[in-house]
């Protein structure tokens, strides 16, 4: 009995020693650095196989045993990882249980329209393109949105994500972020604004975003459009007409375009267009919801990114003559 016990203890000691040697021995990698992905829902055995398939020269059974002995087998986190030469199996398991994923990023730019956003997602090499082939309506349903039109509903920001994440996850985060910012800013809005809903404020903010060449002019631009709405004037803003033209716009806005009636033509239709026309940032939202009190009704681009604001049509015509006709004699 004593000999059997001694043999068992000796075997256990050998096993523990071998496992300790394995745990602290650097792993050979097919490349350094090396990227790999752990798929969601993987068992420890599947994780070990995914590591080997990715080019990590580790004994799957030994790694699985080490994970179970160290109680990490059920704590592995899915995601994309990056490892370098010198990594040991124990350090690898620690990385996988911390969820120390390698991250990629996507910058969503203020002023983009939804078509541009989808194009950026489609060409991103580190995203899984689950939105490919979906209509806008199908995409909105997949991210849990009840909206009928996607324009303006995604907050412009830089989003970090694990490589091989779904593009729908990024869109879901950007949509949730926009709703949070819009709700917060709407609750703080000034009084006397011509908007009945947060969505109308979002639409105005998108126009302010597209009409502003310099950030400092956003509040003044917003005041012009608010004054126009309050006085019953047409907004007469080119970016809404351009949006209505869609992909047919060739970069040259013609007089016939301004006269052709569409739901987005604010030269022919009163009030706001039916939807936003771009992705507004928080500065444009705040300008739309806190415009300064002015009596400006017109503005024209000076040619340097800034705008000249006017109170009367005569003033505006003089500004047009100064800044537009001189550039286009």
C-alpha cells in the first residue's frame, strides 16, 4: 500500500513538474506578431484547436489541461488577439481570460451621409460584413431600431472594436450613442424653438452641419434657419437639394435643380425636410438647440470657410456681390 501511494505521489509530482515546465516554456509562433481570433461560444478544446490552426505551436491537450488546473478553462473570452514571440502558455491563458483583445477602429465623420457610412464599413478590413446585402430597412431592424429612415441616426465618433467584430455591432453602438446624446441635448434645449420633436432638432442639426465651413459659425447659421422657420420663410438651403438628388448629383448644383420639386427641396417646400441629411456632431446639435438671439435671415460663404450674415435682402445681395460675383465674374 505504501509503495502504491509512493508511486502515485511520484507520478503526480512528475505530472506537476511536466505541466509547470510546459506552462513556462515559450511558445513557437508561425509569425511575430501573430493575430488570431477566438470564436464566440468555443469550448476550451475548440480554443486550443483554433490556436494551433492560427499558427501557435502548442500541444492542445496540454494547454487544455493547464487551463483546467488553473481554473481558466471556462473563463476564456472570445475576440481577436495579438501575440508576440516569447509568450508562454500560462501568459497566453492569462491574456485570453483577461480579454486582452487587439483592437481596430473606425472613425465616423461629422457630415457624412448614411451611404458614405455604409461604404466605410464595407471597406474596413477588420470588420465582419454582416450588413452586406441588407436593405436600409433590414439593417435598422437588425440593430433594433424602430426608425423608418437611417439618415442622421448614428453618432460621429471614433469606435474601437475587436477585430472580426460585426459591422452591425458598430452601427448598433453608434445608433445608441446618437439616441443618448440627442435625448440629453433635447432635455437641455432653449425655449421658443420651432421644433416639436427631437427628430426635428436632429434634422436641423444635420443642415447646420452641412452648411457650416467653420465651427465658430454653427450657432449663427442655426440662428438664421430658426429665424426663417419662425417667420414662415423658406429655408432655401442647398445641401437639402443636393441630398434629394442623391447619387445623381455630379458636384454642380444648377438652377434647374433648385426649381425641381422634391421632398428635400427647401426652395420649393416650407419647413424642414422629412429626415436629416447627414450625421451631425454634438456641436451642431447644440447650435440647433441653443441658437443665439439674432435678427439675421441670410448668410453667404466668404470663400475662406467663414460666412457673412445679413439682416435684410439688400444687405445679403451686397454680400453676394462682394463674395460670390467677384469669385465668378
